C-alpha cells in the first residue's frame, strides 16, 4: 500500500513539473517574440497573408536587423542581425512555431503566433508526456 502511494505521489509531482515547464517555455518564448515585434518596423517573413515557421522582422537598429525566430534541432532560437543565435527554449521541451502574417492592408503589421509544445519526463521511472497549444496575436507598435 505504501509503495503504491509513493508511486502515485511521484506521478503527480512529475506531471505538475512537466506542465509547469511547458507553461514557462510558452510564456518566455511569447514574451521574447512580443518584445521584438513591439520594436519592429515591419514583417519580412512570413509574407502578407501567409503562414510559415520562421518570423523575420525588419528592425530600426542595424545591429538587430533582421531579427529572426525559428526552431532548429528541436529548440527555439532568436537571431538578431549578424549575432549568434540565442537559445530560448529549455531542454526536454519539443516546440513547433507557426507564424501567420494577418496584417490588414491598413495596418503596419500583425502576427498570429501558434506555439505547440510537447514535454515529457522519460528519464524517471514514471514517464509522463503532455502537449499544449498556445495562441496569441501581436501588433507592431513602432510606427516610423
């Protein structure tokens, strides 16, 4: 009986940790993208009314132009200008990003972001996997 309770407690703890890791990654990635969209002058990729897996933003600061977000080898990276890519996602979280350029003809730029995150704890004796999808829309605010 005690062994069964211990396994159940471990399962609950593993599940909660895995779900928290997904939430943390989703918030961190979204806020990093949102901060760059707020600074951007325009959207290079995806093209108007198109969807893609790379977001490329035209930036006022030449050192940050372009700023790109993409998934490479199971991790989300941000690259600003000629700098080295910056890792945004944690280990054990498998992300997929979809960017839709939903800009109206009169808008300066709107991006709909879909983040799909899958995570699991297969390293412990109790394996648990979870999958979540997050949606948000962002607008460029830096109008020249």
